[in-house]
């Protein structure tokens, strides 16, 4: 019996789900229940506080709730424990979403994966971790994705520069570590970097080193060009750089007894040609650039287990932020890349467009409010100007009336005087 392709696809999907192991998943879907699963460090008394919120804009009011930093200029230290595991022989996938809705200026947005023996109550910046992964932003110069692995007690930074997202929307960050010593970094389910542990981190000594016993032969000529032995300087070449000004004249009031012997000022010699150098020709004895021979590094030993971490047991948020407001959500640690991709689509993928739409609508509303406020302010200022003009006009009218009354009084007085004169 031949099964339809659709049914086979369902079986294949079920098989992938069964084979996948999810070590840790956190979506904060049970309200304040997260406080029983996450532990705050007591290493310092002034760590920043976290709050559960979907933020100012979101795609789903409940599904987008995550942990948000709530106090400016603070260190944060929070962690969650899970059943210890080893990634030996299996991929390790670390994934989470992050939203810097506060227009972050300087602050971390990464997670740390710790061994299971971490004392969560004393977690701090110097606590030894296995992996540090995620965005870090500070000013215009630092906008990168950290990928740091601890190997034999030393933290090793990736040699490549991976640019992170620096807008205010939610983004999905994924790190894939494979048992063949390769890795992949994805942002929003798209690959942004990949390579091998040995090439992109300096965990192991170099395979080759310069032979300490090798030296460049004494007769090795590595000059590509040499002076032409047949080239000679012309007789006209040797002219001084400056000469006495031929147009200068001794001032009439120059007193040699008082001022000394007069000398004309110096000017640039128009015939000066600079320092003479013979022309260059090809060196017939040129042997090329001497390359220092290399030998196998006796200190190099291949390690096929660089990718492996034993007793992985804690995910932590250990970071500093100048401006708070970052929201962490949708944490996943698993051994299956497809599982992580599907989880990313179900969470970030399902809400990214509605979130952007809501953000755009809020910005449009804010813009309209500002425009109305500006218009109202201008109208108010214009009204004040009109009132001032009216008051000025009233003052002028009052002054004119006063002047008119004074003139009337004067006229009346004059008439009285004239009448008195007539009666006399």
C-alpha cells in the first residue's frame, strides 16, 4: 500500500519532533509564574529590577510578554536552571528574541550559558560560563553580535565582526553549534555568519609556525628597483634652494654703522630642482620577497571535542544597560535546528508584522498629536500678538482722547480770558 505524500510528510514531521530534545524553553505565558523559575543574584544589592510586559507596541498582547529591564544605568543578573545535559555528538541550538524598544544607546542584549554547578544566588560578571551569545550595542562604534566560547577555562571571542540589529523592533537570534566543529549565526531565521571553530576562534595554537632556525640568506636581494648606476646629475641641477632677491634695494635710511652691512632678503630660487636622485631601474639580481619557511607547530594538537560542553544547566542574563527597556522572550535551548526554526516562526514570525504595524500606528498618532500641539501653540502665540495690538490701539485712543480733553480745557480757558477782557 502506497501512502499519499501528504501523510508521509506528516509522519516525517512527527519523527523530527520526536527526535528533537528541548532542554529549555521559556515564553512567560503564565503571568508572574516566571518568578518561581528564575532566580535573581544577590551578589550585589543594587541589581536592576525586571518586569513582565509586552512593551509599548507588540504583535500579541499576551504572547509577546517578556522580561524587561526597568531601571537605567544598572547591572542585571537573573538566571533559570534546567536539567543538566551534554551536547556531545549532537547540535546545540541557543535561541531567543530581544526588543530594544527604548532606542538603546549602550547596553548588552546577550545570554550566557552556564555549567550546572553555578551558584545562581551569587552569579556575577566574573562567573565562569560556557557560551555568551547575543547583541551588544554602545554608541555608534559597537553594534555587534557576541559569540564567545569558553575553552579550557579561557574565554575566546570570535574573530569575525557580526553586525547586530539596532532598531526598536523584536529580533530573533540563533546560535547553532555542530559536532563537526562548525557553527552558524542566524538573525530573524536568516544566516548571517558561519564557519569553523578552529578557523574563527583562537582556541588552539596555530598549526604552522615560522621555522626558528631559518634565516634569510645574506646574498638574498629583495630590492625590486635599484638606482641606475649610469644616471648622473646634470650640471644645471645643482642650484641653491634660495637666492638673494635681485629686485631688492638697500633703503635710503640704512646706516651701516648702526644697522650693519645690508644684505638683500632671500627668495625661492625658480631654478631650484630639489634633491637629485638617480632614476630607478629593474634590479637584475632581484629574487623576490623572502618568505620565512614554516614548520609544524609542535604545540598544536587537534581537538575534535572543542564544541562539547558537559553538564550544561543554567541560562543567565548578566548584563549592563545605560537606558533600560529591553525585552527578552522566547528562550530555547535544543538539539535540533528545525525545531528552533519552527519555534521561531511560531513566536517571532507570527507577531513581527502586527508588531511593526502597531509601532507605525503609534508613531503616526504621536506625529499627529505633535502637529496639533504645534498648531495650537502657534495659534496661542498669534492670539497673544493680536491682544497686544488691541491693547496698544486702546492705549493710543486713550492718549488721543486725553490730548483732546486737554485742548478743550485750554480752549475753554482762553474763551474765559477773552470774555473777561471784553467786560473790562
